């Protein structure tokens, strides 16, 4: 049912998600697991608890409670805005 995860390259394209919405796994996190040059590196949500829960559920290493922390760290090369 879920895609098979593949090994990552040394320099993958780092994606981040702004908004821990239900569409994000189907739009990005699941497809990213099948591509060796893509990794979902961070997620930001309105509150830290929501971001932490989403990150844990989807294997995302960084979670931010708000867009300001996410943007100031430059956690990702590309961002998906999810509502």
C-alpha cells in the first residue's frame, strides 16, 4: 500500500512543509520516500505540539511551531504550503 523507501543520496533536495494539513502526506511525504534525491526535512504548524505530532508520524526530523522559526533556519530548499 505504501511506497517502498529508498536510500538517500549524499545531497538530497530538502523539502519543508508549512502547515501540517491532511493533504501533505499524499502530496509530498509519501512520494518523497520513493525518490533518492528528495527528503522532507522540516514541518511547521501553528503550534509546536501539532508540528511535533506530524513530524513524528511522518518521519520528519525537524518540527517548528510557527513559520518564523522555520523560515529563519532555512531548513529547506523548497517549501510546500499546505492548508
